[in-house]
C-alpha cells in the first residue's frame, strides 16, 4: 500500500514570509517583468531599455547620469543598457560639452521607432498589472506605490533626479 505524503499548508511552509513586504515586492517585480516580457517579446526589448528610450524620447537629450537618476538605475546598469542600445543603433552617445567626462544621449530614428512601437505594448503591461483590482483599488495601489517609493528615496543607491537640487 502506497504511503500518503503529508503536505503542510502553503502558509506553514512559508512561515509568514509570504506576508512580508520585501518578499511581496520582489514577487510583484517578478510578475511585472514576466508580463513585460510576454507583451514585448516580439520587439526584443527589456523594461530597462524601454525606460531609457522613453526618457530620451521626452527629453530630447540627457547626460547619462541624469538618465540614471530619473530611472533610479545605478551607474553600472545604465552603462550596460546605454552600450546595448548604442550597439543596436537606437541611441547615440557623444561627449557632454558641459562635462567632458560625461556623455549626452540622444535617440536615433531607430530608437524613436522602437519607443513608439513599444509604447502601446507597455500600456497593455500596465493594464494587465492592475486588472486584479477594481478601478478604485488600482488608483489606490498606484498612489500607495508612489508614496512608498518616495518615502524611501533618501536611502536608494541612486536617488531620482526630482529629489536632486541641481540635477
């Protein structure tokens, strides 16, 4: 006779970890990335790359440090993404006339096309991520995420630009 396996309830195995904010934030990020990949896989673009393209689309041109600060990316991540987008012909990087050690980034026509093609797909990502909520819950969720992220800006490795006094 086969022995029946004893299964502990999910909550007992997790020991409450699945109710901790850090765990839930990590899982939410994983879900967000998975949905982004599903929606944008035909374009071969990541959320990080789309962020850079979108900021440059709106700004026209920015130095690499400002892009990193606006998006909350560390310098290493920004450098890797910029290099990849440059290699793919989506951005050009030139010396910053105000600071020869830095670089000014601009979209190429190919980068503008990619950003425009990805934008409606990214809108679908946003819609999918909040479809678990009623419209009122979705609005509250977004407001709470904004409040949460802004209340911890002083401890981030790279603070967003809107908190910096002179950029």
